[in-house]
C-alpha cells in the first residue's frame, strides 16, 4: 500500500484536463500525503524489539522453466525465479518514512513549477514509487527494477523543468547513473547465478533454480558453506570463489559509490544540484543519494562482510576525502547551490566513516547521518528555491540583508545552517558525534583529521548564511514578500523533525538499535577470522 499509493494519484491525474493546473497540483500533493500517513502508521506500529524483517510479503513473480540438460547434462527442470518480495526492518523503516516525508514537502514546494503540471506530477509520483520500493525490496531483481524506475522520471524532471543547462545536467545524470546501474546489474547477475543457485531433489527429478531472493542468497552464503554453491561442484559451473567475492564487492562499491556520491564519482551530482528545480533537488539530495548508502550496506557490506571489513581503512579514507574535499570546495563557491552541493559530498563522507567503523555505534551514526542530512538538505534547497523565486539569483555576492525583508525565511535558514554544522540540540550533532565516536576506537588519526571537516563546515555555512541574511541589502530586495503558507508549512515541518531528532534521538535509535545490533553481531561472527 505504501509503495503503490502514489499510483492512485497518477491514475486520477490521467483523467484531469491539463488546463486544470490548480486541481492537478492539489491532487499531486494529496497523493504524496497517503504514503506519508501510512509510513507514519508503520513507524508507530513497528515492533522495536524485533530486529528482523517485519510486514514481509512475498509472491512468486517471474518463474521461467528451462531444460536443465543445457547446463547440467542431466534430466530435470531449471527455473529462473524472481519474487515480488517486500519487507522493512530497523534499517529500512526510517528511510521509508524519510522518503514519504521529503516527497510530501517537495510536492508542496512544486507549486512554483510554471509549466506542464500534469506531466510533472505524474513523473514526480512515479519517482516516489521507485524510491519507496528500493528501501523495501528483498529480491535483487525487484530492487534493481525499483532502482531503475527512479532514473527515468528523474531524467525528465531535470531535463524539462530545470534551468538553463538542464539538458546537459539530465544527460550527465543518466550517463553516470546508467553506468552505475550496469555495474550493479552485472554484479547482481553473478550473485544470482552463484549464491542464488540451488537444487531440490523431487519425485520427477532434480529441480534446479536460480533465485534473486535476498533471504536465500544470504542463507546459501553463510548458513550452508558445505553447499556446492560455494565450492567447485562437478555438476555445476556456478560457484563462488574468494576472488569472485572481492570482485563483486568492488563492483557494488563503485555502483553505489556513484549514487552516494563518492569521490571521484561526484561531478554529475553538482550539475543536478545547480540545474534541477528546487523541489526536485529536495528529492535528489534528500533521498536519492541515500539510496547509494543504503545499497552499499544492504548488498555490499552484508553480503560480503569479510571483504568490506578488510577494506575498512579504504572506506574510512574515502570518507575522509569526501569530507575535506567537499568542505574546502564549498568554502570557495560563489553560488549558494554549489555550496550546498559540495556540502552534500562532505556530509555523505561522514556516512562512509560510520560504516568503516564496523561497530554498532558507527553504523548507527551512518544511518543517523543519512536521515539527518536528508532533512537538512531538503530544507536548505526549499529555502534556495524560495529565495531564487523572489530574487532570480542564488549568487552570494548578489544577495544580502534578507533578514530585514524576509525575517521568517532568514530565521529558518539560520536554523538549517546550525543543523548542518552540527549544533547540539539539532539532528546534525548526534549523527556526526556517533559516526566519529564509532571510528575513533579503531582509526584515531583518520578520525582526528576528519574532525577538521566539522570546523570547515562551520566556516562555509556561516559565511553563506551571514552573507545572505545580513550586510547591505540591494535596493530591489527591500520589498520582498516573506514565505507564503504553502512554503511555510514544509519549512516548519522539516525544522520540527530536525529539532525532534536532535532533542530526542531515541525516536530513531529505538527502532534502529535492535536491527543494527543484529547486523553488527552477524558481521563480527562472519569476520571473526580477521581478528575481530
């Protein structure tokens, strides 16, 4: 119901004449409120003491029978099986709610869209379906389908409704993400034809199948090491070797690193942040980047924990590069959009630090950072859109003194800036604190150097915020209108969640704790041969 609730809005919009712009906008907004209400209900109803998957549903979806003689030179049936399998655990749950929340707030911000409203909201809702599905899918092929569903509407949302260089930004987005998707697809196919391979002895002969089920693949990899899934069985050309595990981990690291974005695969993201309409960038920065981090955890680290843990130092180093590279370049930017774009690169580096810790505190910090940055970046780009709509610029040297003409928006900008630099009491503090604390025990030097990013963040955030809100005001901005109700509602809502997460982090840590504890214990058990 949550995943496909936006489809109801798409079906209604198909029957609304394109000239009815106001009706189209309100229907599009209403369609995003349905999954938000359902996701809130899910969050409240979630059993926090159960760290495993809940609300699981699985149906046979694709089942292609083939002649097994072609592969195994013996009688029997060979099946290619992919299931429609969805579930949520403590890792998926906060990201599902974050997706529903940011999508609803971005839909409200979409009132500033000036053309082709019907097509816009159809694409917008299709994008939301893909994002929600990504965080719930428990089948590799289904995950890939939802992941790809997000690419097509995002391409058109940037290419049609963006700014001057929108087509170049859309093409770069599709090129980079297409390459990442291709690498991910190849890795998934190899996983399915190795760890997804199984055979069942039946009365009619041997039934052989390949499955994309995450449960079965994990079971074959870790609970059935004696199975010929993991050894060179004479009847099967499909087996998992240590070298292949390393290759698959590196492929998934690159595929999801492009989405994250991880240096040096980040340049496409800068174009999208500067050329896409603000409501679309809210989605992109707030949710789509988190899909990369989520995929890295769910498929890269949890399927190949030994390889991931051996590369802990490399992950930490990549996180350090992201933090310092993004922070230094954010400081020298003249366009506020680029300041926020490089800030996103820097803050996503903190996610990599948390994951590199390979302990419960660090992993919790990584997920906290994903949620916190999703809220803060969505709020920041909402403010950028409102400022640009009034001034037709986002250049810092052309703005100033906004606190006098738009005090409400300036106050919200100050709060979002304080959250971004990690002020205690706001969501940015607890997420950064946990990530750094988790890594400090094993990599003190990298943690200490990474803390320079916190100082640089304070410098570039305060520089940009103070330049916009204070100083001399250009004459043409003295009569600007402050935030309208349709803008104030998402601003206040996002600030409320940033404050809630900062003051009462338990609202996130309680459902997250049991799941992260279980995942960490699993990683430690699998990697015990690496010295803990």
